[in-house]
C-alpha cells in the first residue's frame, strides 16, 4: 500500500512540477521587471548584457520544453502501462 501511495505522490508531484515550470516560463516571458533589467544590463556592458540575455533565453526554453514534455512522457508511460496490465490476461486451454 505504501509503495503504491508513493508512486501516486511522485506522479502527482511531477505534474505539479510541470505546471510550475510552465508558470515560470510564462512569468519570465511576460515580466516587465525582467525586461527592464535586461535593458539596463545591456546598457552597462554589451558583452555582459548579451550573456544575461543568453542565460535568460536558455532558462526560458528549458522551462518551456521540460514543462511540455514532462506531462506528455508521463501520460504516455501511464497509458502504456495501463494497456499492458489489461491485455496480459492468462490464456486458458480449450481442452
């Protein structure tokens, strides 16, 4: 019972993590504070500003890709596992 409960909690936790990643991406994409900071960073030193832009862009894309792919992969694995459980019934001999 405990093992099954832990599995369910992990699955729900991964879905919640995925939602948090998508919310993080949405916040970074629509944040006026982040855009102002990036503009200030670009004005101070161009090479430093470019590095900040690159890091922010990479973090955004990682959050987006992980936030989308995590539930897709998890749902696919759950569907395949559920199909295997229902299709592996013992075959009885007719005789």
